[in-house]
């Protein structure tokens, strides 16, 4: 593996049931690690829908990770750099 490869940087991979594994590194990993971002685990994206539909468990943190993944896919297809 070449020196300076992006695989040598600290990273975390989080599995999303819709998008699969989402790789976080650099600024994204630093942001997700903050207490403010971690508080999103306790906020439900779907309000009280989980009371009627038990499988409707979707938090703001999960929503944010999915949005990050979709934005990354769009940027990649537009030819934008990762930075």
C-alpha cells in the first residue's frame, strides 16, 4: 500500500440499513464524534410513527449519516474533490 494512502488515516465505518457501510474520516469523523452530534441519537426523525409502526425507527443521527452519504455520491458524480 502506498505511503500517504487515505486508508492509513483514522476512519470509522458505520453500517446504514439503506445505504450500506458509510466510511467517515477527516472532518466528517471529527464532526460525528462531537457530543452535539451524538445527541441526535435521542431525537426521532419520524415523531410518534414508531408507536404505530414498530419498524419505523429512524433517528436524526441516522438521517444525517444518510444525507452525508447521498451528498458524497452527488459530489462524486459531479466530479468534485472529496475536500
